[in-house]
């Protein structure tokens, strides 16, 4: 996957996390937020791996 796709995924995940964090609802939204946090972490790790951590 190209660095552009990694960065695009990171930006998309960031926007979605920010949007979900604004919700004060509990339940499915909280679960979705946790899933997005995990996706953000995996995306960041993939970018870090693709750029050799620099």
C-alpha cells in the first residue's frame, strides 16, 4: 500500500474519531469509537512500519 493511501486512511480515521468523540451517547456509539481507536492505532502502526519508523 502506498504512503498516500496510508496517510489518507489516517486522515479519514482521525476525522471519524473526532466526530465520534463529540457524541455523548453510550452503547453502540461508544463501541464504534473504540473500534475507530483500534483502527487508528493499526493505521498508525502500518504507516510507521512503511516508513521504517522515521
